[in-house]
């Protein structure tokens, strides 16, 4: 593990990726969004027509998948660029089809053990801010600081809908209704529950009534007070 290692976990829409990226930038740490890794495997499974209930096939797929997450060279609002076998799938992994498939794909131990090993390797490269569902409890149990971000289902859905509106535009037929987003997040919360582990020593930060900058400030204080 690198000198500094901050784990941020939380459900979909809790703000963990936006907050995690800001903190990593502020401190000059590597930012690792583990959700993107699970999404890339789900994308590949759909692309190669692999049964998403077949854990062994998915494990093999994850093993031979050449997924790369790198610093973005395109300024279109992306936090990073995701490529698989050289193809840019940064936005495709955000599609409704992938979002639908990702939780069942990530529920297989064969997939998890492989990605967890890769995530640990990344944390050995230097200081990191790593975001996900099980980072503090499973991936990096020795993390210097473990944060668990929460928000109500309605607030999380509202944020995700606002993001989609911003990216897709109001008149885009691909823009889901707020109700559809609520249903989707609820469905993912249900499937993800088993892998949604809160470390015993995690600090819960409630984000319903806090802006991104306020959450960043709260976490910065927590980290500074600990050092
Ligand atoms: O964070 P994001 O919504 O992109 O994550 C997509 C999905 O990947 C989650 O719903 C969950 O099923 C899975 N995931 C996981 N463990 C992680 C990160 C993500 O199981 N550490």
C-alpha cells in the first residue's frame, strides 16, 4: 500500500466519484473508481454475449480482459478514459444496458476476487483515493481513512437524473424519467446489498443537505485531524 490511502464507499448516487476525484486532485493522489472496472467487465459480457449468471465464464472473461483506465485526453466531462482491447468505452459503460447488467455481474465471487486483486495492486503504486462499495471493508482494510457516504434514495436519484439531463439534454429520448432512475437505483441497492460492506472503522458522512464542496471540506478536515 502507498503512503496515503483513502477509501470512500457508498451506494449509487452518494456522490463518491465526484468527491473522490476532487480529493485525489486536491492532494495529487491517484484516483481509482472501482465501479468502472465492474462496469467494463459487464460491458464485455454483453459485447461477447456471455451469460451474466455464469460466474466461471465471467471470471475467465475478467481474467483475459485488457481493461485500461487512464487519465483523460478528451475534455467531455469524463473523469478518466476506459478502454478495452484498445476501444474507448468510457461512455458506453454508463449506458442503461450496462447499468442493468453490472450488479448481477459483480455478484460473482470469481469476478470480485480478480478485480479486488487488481485494485490492491493499484494501491501499491502510491497514494490513492479509491471509491466503491467494499473498499474500506475488503479491498484496503488498512486504509488510513475510511469514509462511507450516504444520502436518501430520492436525493441520490435526483442527482443521477440531473447528471443524465446535463449529459444527454432535455429532449433526448434516451433520458429516463426521475421515477425510472429511482426504480433503477432501488434495484441496484437490492442486488448490491451483499457486497455493500461498511467497515467497522468507517466514518459515515451524510450528504443529503451538503454540496459537493461541503462534503470535500468535511472529509479534508477528518483526514487532517487524523494526521
Ligand atoms: O459505482 P458504480 O455505480 O459505477 O458501480 C457500478 C456497480 O458495480 C455497482 O452497482 C456494484 O454492483 C458494482 N461495484 C461493486 N463493488 C465495487 C464497486 C462497484 O460491486 N467496489
